[in-house]
C-alpha cells in the first residue's frame, strides 16, 4: 500500500517533484521500486538515495535494457557503478551494455576473456588493458588487426613485466616488436639480448637501435640473429 499523500506525488506531472520524492531518505522502499520505472532524471535522484534497494536498481536496469532507444548511457553507467550491483546484474550488463562493465572491479576474468574476442575494437582494447585479464589470454590476442587494440596489448605486456615481455616478443610482428622494445628500459632490452631462446635474441636484433647491442648480436651463434643485427646496422648507416 502507498500512502495517499505519496501516491499523489507519484502521479504528479512535474518530473522535479518526483525526483525530489526519489531522493527523499524517508521515501518507502515500495515507492522507490515504483520510481525505478520513471524518467532518467528521477532515476538519477533515486540512485543517490541511501534507501535505494537492489530490487529498484535491477528493475531500472532491466526496464532500460528492453528499451534500447530510450535508455540513457549516463544513467545506465550510474547503475553499473552502484554499490548494490551484484554479479547477476553485472552479467546482464555484459549482455546488454558490456562497455559499461568491462572496467568494473567485479568483472570476472572469464568475461574479460570473452570481451577480448568482441567485434567491438574499443571493448577489446579496454579488456586487454585490465590487469585482471589472465596473461595467457593477453598473449593469445597478440596480432589483433586493430591498431588501437594492438597498442593497448603492447602497453599491457610492458606493464606486466619482463617474463610477459619475453613470452610476447616472438608472437609479435616486426613493427610490434620494435614498438614494444622501444618502450622498455635499456636494462631489460640488454637482458633480452642475452636470452638463450634465439627467437627472443632475433626479436631484439631486428628491433633495437642500440649500437652496442647490435655489435654483440652481429656475432651471435645463430645465423638468423646475426643477419638481423647486421641488417639493422646497415639500415642505420644508410639512413
């Protein structure tokens, strides 16, 4: 039951009147849940109400998911960041508005992995930048055709440290290797040049501009590494 005086406010044609009701800390839960169907302005007020319930939040989200052209990204973003958001509702966002929850601290690893395979390049870029994405999933998407996603992958690889860089280099194309190596500290590149895996030494030899490293690698035991280093030295002389 809704008290008559509150029912009158619910039916008021003034959006501001209903928004004031939605933000009132004394507003009953039953009324809050009715207001979840209201306009975005009312819902924004409702979301800020400490008496707001999970039922109201869920109702508001699902009501807007069903009305694609009517729903506001701004208010959905508010819902997606509400402290009451639970895993069930987060998974609904994954289906309906994944871009709003890819950066959410509760977003599970398996969803991030799924997002790396999305048709949406921006969503893929956001997913690979998350530190909670498993490293093996990050390595699997090396070679993404989108330049923005590839840049995000390189950044994430570099931030994860030496071991991830070592695994990633042999999987990258020449341009990607050069760009990654140029983001690394000289000590890390020097260490990579001393790796036992000739694929990693080759990656350094075909990417670095450090003359000292190139001299060392031009004397490498493996012919492919020597040729790559020599080619880099020759290219620098020609330029």
